[in-house]
């Protein structure tokens, strides 16, 4: 058993002229399909590159009345700018600390007293007025003339005390917050005047200390323009844009009205102010769409070759992408654009996942989200993220089992809840205002998308050769033509197929496969026996065996042809390809041992009997499902040959058959692992033991058996041992549980 790459493309047969023509035709069809898809997508985004219908500027007068073509919202840039300016004006000036302020103030106070002492001792200054002028000239700040006069006549000891008091006042004042270019400095000087009264100086010295301290005070907090501008910018950025709603049909501009910035904002939001069409822009759009189309085809061929090489499925996938783009284009005129878009993208991704696989559904969700950005002018990142996540979730949530009533309801509810919740979270994450009507429409759209996707898939299951649970249940019905014929014309084969289906279903589910599909395929695996039903022992019912009159070679040819005959009948009856493949593969290339050994016995001595004449034509099982049915069919046929189907015999028989298939290489081409094979083997053992369990003898059966036993005994044996035999029989029987 070998591992297989799930992304590997199916290997084609050796090219012949006919196969080459088919492949070339397939490529031509795919190219034509890609071209049609590209045209549809280009038409969907044509509105994005159309020439502008309106060309206006602020101050112009409108020559006509312009109505809103769709509902939406626009950003009022004028009002937003006014609010941002108000926010900036509300930001106070920012200041930074000036650590050297107290040092400079104290130095200035010391300079005053040092200068006063120096002037006092200067013999060149003969009179007091000259000394006052000299002292003031040596200072960088102004003080009262009375303070200068008093400083020049104060003795050095008293002047030193006044110096200390002044420094104390300066230190106290500078401990306060003194901001430059504000009223803080006058307030601090007033505080110095009040604090000077606590110095216990004479009034004259108190006035001198206060005057000097007031004069030397400097701001200890200076204006910081960079920080102030940063705070203003933050305040402006914190103002959310003013978004105003506009409804479809409202008058945007009336005839003769002067155009304002608000009008232009509305026109841009409504997509009425697009730039004129440019050919380079059109070519660029075409190139982007070509890349998207290539991605769709490339990932489909890698992730789901079955859908890529099945042209109807590929055509439906392309049609779904084109239809989603059309819905996005038409829905842009609605105020519930996001709800429409989520419904369309989720429904499209679900439908693609159902007819191909979840990976392709995810790719379609991503392409649809990008198409939304190409179709809708200025869509923003939020709706594109929402569309991708909703579509991807829907693609991975659904499967063919969703056609069951219970699964369908759960799937629809889960998608509806997820879509609504994701829109709510994304709106909050991108800082936008919540719209509860929009969220409600999205929830309803989630249910609608599920209904449409699954409903369309059910309608397309036959043309696209899909295998929904509904179709599998229909195929498994005995009222189907082939099943009805098998029941009437080959009842033994029908009953054997039912048993194989029972075993295979449980074995398939034990390793995570679809039990319903495996059961349905097992019911059809022997339909080829309808061509010659009486050549198979289960349909002879004790009658004459026609093989007794045939050579082993002819018998082997008849027996080995039933897989090929069944595949032909399945194709004629319109059975799904996967079931037809299993019909053809369920015997692999196994050896028809009975007739081979019979041919060996009849062959002349020294003659070699070729095994190839006694093997099924194959191919070997290519899938896990085909392998499970092969093993179930083999053990079902073998268990009917057991004289005593005890658990030990059944276990030995199943292990022997499974091991023989492995040794013969019958499972080499399927991706079944050894762990899964072991699980299948044990499940088959349990299923067969359940089917062939011993029945419990009821109490009323025991007297009847005792009478039969008595009839076979002599009178002496009846009188001596009948009672003990009955008691032993009763004791040996287990009681039926209540």
C-alpha cells in the first residue's frame, strides 16, 4: 500500500491518437471557458473604469439635479476638519522642566549682594547717588531705588542676613510651577511678598529681600512647541470622520445650487466622480482578472483534479464566480451592500466546495473578495476581510452530508450566526459604527445562502455526477432498476451484496470514510452477475452446476468477466463514476483459485497452466473505499464456507484473507495505511461474529428436546438417565436477559 499525493493530477493512459484528440479538445474547451469567464468579470468591473458622468468643482453651479443612485454613506470632510481644529485648539500648551532655573535665580540674587558689597568699598564713588547708579549698572535686572540705597548703607553683617533671607524666598518660590508666557510668574512674585513677612526682619530689610527675590525669579517650566504640536496632532487624529448617510433617490445637488465640498464628498462616495476611462487602466484591470482566472484554474487542477477534468463541473465553478461578480455589481446600489456581498460570496463558496472540494471553495472566496475590491469604488479593507472569512468558513463547513435534514439545519444556522458575528466583530475592530439592521440582514443572508447552495447542488447532482446523501439513499433503494433486477434474477447475489454492504459500511466508518457511500457501492458491486446469474454458486440453490460441463478456462473467463460486465451495466444505467470504478476494481487481479487448481489437475503432465488466464482483469483497488469493499466481499464469501463459524474460526479466517490480499499486492495502489487496515480487519471480525452469533435456547425448547432424546433411548435408558439428561440440559443453557 503506497501513500498518494492528494494534489497529484490523475495519470492519463498511454497516449493514442484518440486520447490525444480528447486531451487537445479538453484544453481548447478550458481555454474557451477561461475566455468567457474573463469577459464576464471584465463586464462586471466595467463601471469602475467608465468615463465620469459628472465633473464639478467647488464654487460651480449645477446645471441639473443629481439624485443618489444608491444608498450609502459619505465622509463630511468640512465638518470633520472643523471638529479636528476644535480638538487641536482644546489642547493646552505643553511645557518642559528647566532644572537650571533655581540655580540661575540664586546666582542672580548673590550677584546683587556681592555687587552691593563691592560698590560700598569702592573709594572712587564719593557720593550715594553715584554708588546707586553704579550698582544698578552692574545688575541684569531692575530693583527699586530704595532697595539699592538700603543695600549700599547696610552694614556687611546685616547685609549677609538679608542675603540668606532672599535666597530662602527664591528657593521657596522656585519650588512652585512657574510656566513661561503665563500668569504663573506674577503669582509667584506675589507669593514672595507674602512669604517675606515671615523672615522676622525690619520692614525695610523685609522689603529689600522681597524686592530682590521678585526681581530674580525666572520660569522653571518653558514652552515645548514640539510636544504641543504632537498632542494637537493626536487630538486631531482621535476625531472620527463625520459619516453622513445618503439614501437612494435623495437629491444630492439641485439645479442652480452652488457646489460645496459636501456635495463633492457625496458624489465621490456614490461613485459619480470617477476619473475618465484610461486605456492603460483597462489593460491593467484585464491583466489582474487574467491572473485571478489563472489562479482559479491552477488551484482547481491541483486541489481537485476530478472537478478540473470534469468539464461540466469546471464550467459550473466558472459560472458561480461570474454570478457572484454580477451580484456584487448589482448590489452596490443597496444600503445593505455588505449583506448582499456576504450572502453571494458565502453561497458561491459553499456551492463550489460541494461540487469540488473545500480548498477550491476557499480559493473562490478569496477571488470573490478581491473582485469586491475591484468592482466597488473605495471599498475599504473591512468588507474584503469579512467576505473572505465568511466564504472560507462556509466552504469548510459544508459537505455532501449537509443534504441530510439535521445537518442542513445545523449548517444553515452555523453559517448565519458566524456571518453575523464576524460582521459585528470586524465593524468594531475597524472602529466603525454598528448597523444592527445590516447585521440582521447578514444573518438572514447566511440562511438564504445555505438554502440556495444546497438546493442548487441537489438539482445539479446528476448532471455533475455528485454523490449527495440523498442520491446515495436513492441509489441504495431496492426499487432502483439494477437493484430490482438483482433481487429478482440473482437473489443469492443480492443477499450476498446486502451482507457485504453491512460489513463494508461498518468497516468504512471505523476509518472515517462515508459509510453510506460504501454501503451503496457495495450493493452494486456484483451487478455484473446479472448477465449469467446461474454460473455463480449463490444463485444455483442446489440445482445443476453449469461449470461441470465447461472447461476451467471457460469457467474462469465467465467468472472473471463479471466486474467488467458490471461496470458496463453501471455506465448504461447512469451510475456515478465512483461507484462504477468500485464495481470494476472490487476483485482487483485476484486469482480464481478453484478453477486454476482444477485446470492444473486436468493439465497433461509437464504442462504449465498460466495464472494470467485465471485472474480477474483488474484494475486493483485505487481508493480506500474500493479496498474495504474488496475485503468485505472476500470475507463474506469465505465465511459461508465455514462449518463452524465460531469467533476463533472467524478471526482466523478474516486475518488469513486480509493477509493474503496484502501479500498478493492487491492493495498496493490504494492509500490505505496499515493502521487503517488493522482497524478494518478487526471491524470485519466483530461484524461477522455479530451476524453469526449463537441463539439462546428458550425454556420451552428444552422439554421438546428432552422428548426427542427419550425417543432415541431404550426403556431402560429412559428410566435411568432421562431425568439426569434433562437436568443437565437445563443447567447448560444460559438464561435470557430480561
